[in-house]
C-alpha cells in the first residue's frame, strides 16, 4: 500500500476534485454549479484554481460546451474512482448487511475468552455472516485502552476493566470456578471434598512471578495454603498438565465444561471463591453508533449465551 503524502494534500482543497468531476459530467460551468448547489462564480473560481494547480487549461470552450483537454481526460477516471472510494468509506458503519458483507473484525480477548468465545463466535458467524473474518488479539489491562483508542481492535472481551472516559462497556457474566483432576493420579479413593482439595497439589493460573497465582493468593488470605506445583499464564495448559500429572487444576467453569472431557478429567467444586474476575466487554465510545460494530457486540453476546 502506498503512503499518503499528508503534507502536500493538506494544502489541496479536496472539494476541487468534486468540482472537477461535476465539470466532466456536465460539460458546463453553469450546470456543474447547479449540480453542486453553488453559484456560478464559485464554480468558475474552482476551475481557475484547478487550472493553476494542475498547470493545464483542463476545459476549453467549444461552442456551447466545455470540452476536456487530454490532461483532464486522463484525470477523469482516477478522480471518479477516488470519489467513489471516499463515498464508500464514509458509509462504513451506516449500511451493513452481515449476509453479504466482506469485512474483518478485530477482537481483543483474554485467555479464557480465546477458548470460550472464539469457537462459539465463529460457529455463529458461519451461519449468520459467512464472509466475515475475525482477527483475534491477545489483550491485558495494560494494553486494552491503547488498542481500542488506536482502533487496532474493535472490541475487547474478557478483561476485568471498568469503563471510563472515552470507553464503554458491560459485564457479560460473573466468574465461576471449579477444579479438574485425574482421580487415579491424585490418589483419590473416596469423594472429592474440601479436605481432598486442600490436601492435593495444584496447577493454577498466574501472569506474575508468583507461582501461587490469583487462586493461591485468595486461599492464603483466608488462612489456607495451597501446595502449588505448576503455574501458567493460560488455562488449557493447566488442564493438559493435570491430565498427566498428580495436580488439581483450578480454572473457570466454562473452560472446565469445554475441555475437561477432552483431557479425560473429572470436574470438582472449589471450597472458596477462586478470585477469577467477571468477564466484561469493552469498546471505544466512537463505536457507539457504528451499525457494524453494534452488530458485532450482539454477536458476542449471542455466542456466549449459546443462541
């Protein structure tokens, strides 16, 4: 893609391109002025300015008609195409038919939403909008505002962010947790209860240097110490490890329901709230009235609700 020379373009009144296209179409200064709903002197001034800037007469009067010069004829096609593209760009978000639209949406997701939302969303889009593409981006609290402000993502899903200022958002669902394990590996002989949970060794989610992670910290604050043997910044690796090692993986309930059966794991309860944050959806305020982005947010909600 060619770069745009903003410095040179800023001194060129782009309305002159509209005037040029009207002159090409009408072949008359008077009719072009009427088409643009401006006075004839203003149209004549635009033509004079175009002649000066482009170094060509552009239109020569022959009889009652203004005939374009060779230079004007060579410019007519590219200028008409540029105006068409500008018109289409300005209509983005005002007209949107998901059944026929070809567009790529960019969605920022937490680790949980990468596993829970994206497969359901793509299945939903395959039915409702088969030509729509999705580019998923990893997000965190540290990157969310920057990515949304720069329009590098259209919406963020999963990060526990309280919207403020130029951002909008909503709570999608409350966090629930459970644990997953192989009964034979952890030596479980009876029912899995609180005592069995605290007696076991654990695999937990952690994005910091502390191996105890958010789960271990929550229990430590209640006077319980977890023996944490493995921590990772993603949930599926916890399940993969628990499938082969004597570890109890504490993960969001939605992750467990989707993936525990695939790893041959048993799902159990956790004694105390896990510390997982509620899932939120966040977007930039400038997307409030964009029809396409509003539709995308509806798709996120429907996918998570299993509709």
